[in-house]
C-alpha cells in the first residue's frame, strides 16, 4: 500500500492513495470480510447490524453445507403415525362393500328377486337357495317391477334396465327418463310401466321399451313411492305430500299437501281403500277422497318410516330406520313386540307371504321371519358373514 505522511505540529496527516480507496469500497460492498478486531463488538451479528445501518443489505455469499455443523435439541423423536402417509392414501380410497338390500319382489313363479347393492339375485323362498345372479352395469338398485309377460324391470341410479328372467340377460336399458335416478316402479292395470325418478314420472311401454309420456312438472318433484287405488289410478309420494295421477292420460287429478312431515317416502293402500303414508317422522292414515288425515299412528310418531306392506292376514308390517313392527290396521295398535335378530335395525324393504315367510331387506343384508318365530334369521349369502 502506498501512503504519504506529513507532520505539522501536533497534527499528522495520512494520505491514502487510490488503491486504499478501492480497499475500503470493497469492504463496504461485502466483497472482503473484515477481521473481528475491526469492531469493538466481536459478534458477526453486531457487525452486520452496523453495516446495515449505513449500507443496504446485499446477497449473502454461498456457504457450503459441509462447513456447517448442525445441532439438534436433546429430545426423543416424534411418535410414529399409524398408518404411514403412503399407506393412508390406500386406506382412504378403499371402498367398503355395501350389503344393503334395498328392494324385494315376488315374481309370477313364486320366486323372490333380491335387489342388493352387490347385484341382482333370484332365490327360492322355500329353501333360500340362490337360483340365478344377474350381472348389471350399476348395482345401486332403487326399484323392481315385473310386467305382464314376466320381464323384470330394474330401476338403478343410472337408469332403467329390462331383464329377461329365462336367460338373465339385459334386453333394454338407459331410457331417456326425466332423471337417471330411478326411485320407484309400478305396473298399472293396463300393463304399462310407471317409473318414478327424483325429477318426475315417466310412462313406458314394456313391449317396445319406449317412453310414452313424461310428467316433469310433478308437484313435490321427486316420485319417492307409487301405489294404485281401487280405480286403477296412481298415487305418488313426493317431497311435498301426495299426488293422484290419471293413468290414462298422465294428468294430475288431485293433490294432498300440508301433511305432517311433508315428505312421503312409503305408500300402501288398505283393503278399504285408505292410504297409509310413511313419513320421515310419522305414519299417517289418509282418506283419499277428502285428503283428510284420519290417524297418526301413536307408536310411529317421531320415527322414520321407510316401508309399509299389508299381509294376507290383514295386518300391516311397518319398517323404520330403527326396527320392524306389525300393526292392527283398524286401531294402529302394535300386535307383536319389535322383531329381533335382524342384520340391521334399518329396514329398507318388505315382502310378506312368500314361501310362508316375511322377507326383510335391511342396510346390512337380507333376513326372513316365519309365523310364531321368536326372532328373524339372516340369509348368510347376503350378509357380511360370507364375502
């Protein structure tokens, strides 16, 4: 380094050449690190604060990881999470088998069709033996019906399918319904098929498999349940009460609204012509001519009624989300204690008097009950006991 020193009295003047100026500039820009001796506070942090007060911070020089010695707190590692993240994804996407039996149908030959969410099967109700299984494109079955020549109609959540029972083959499917989600099916006295969806009704010719007409502007929108009265006209349970439809021209004849519970999800007509309507919180008996509610069954108040069926002895079976009862239709009194031994207390479908048995579809499989039996028996082919 070149410098000049000039003394005058007590003052010493030090002159620094351009090379010294360059050194100072480099230091300020962070290109050359000063030794600790250049600051009274020897910590690098303190020095960085001093520089930062006068000069804007610049990019920190790259430091090789090998020059650093990492330190960790002296504590145990975190506990292992079960299952591990790579296994958790597999578990979350694993689909549990759905054993619900949502629909039951007795056919002309005396056999029983079982619509479960694992497929469609036909069984001998006397022995319980499975006679046939039908492969379907969609197993979420919403309704079953049989036409006058014996063909089976299956309403699923992806449309309507026609099955030939002699060959177990699909002969028609995917009709242009108001909605693909079929909730109810019923054959009228002329032999035409009515399909209830969550967006209205459709009238279908079973022979051609063609839609004859649709009723999209159905009050209450969703055709949850269907039944026929003595005059052959259609009663529809909807989200907003009951609607009577003329089966000859598909015109609305009557509407019964303002019912306690509003939504009608199960229907049956008594031998006297009275309507039994299952609601999410009640079971009502309704006069179809006046629309008046004749009775609210005391034992079913506050209970979710899912299915209602009359037996040959005149009694009425009522399935709920929490049990199965048999009632006296004249008084509404409970004839027996609630049925035990069911695969699940959530009852979805009932068929009485087939093979001298009551057949019960539940959310966990199929069961049957014979007269004077203490409890129901599960059908092992439709339960979790058999995979």
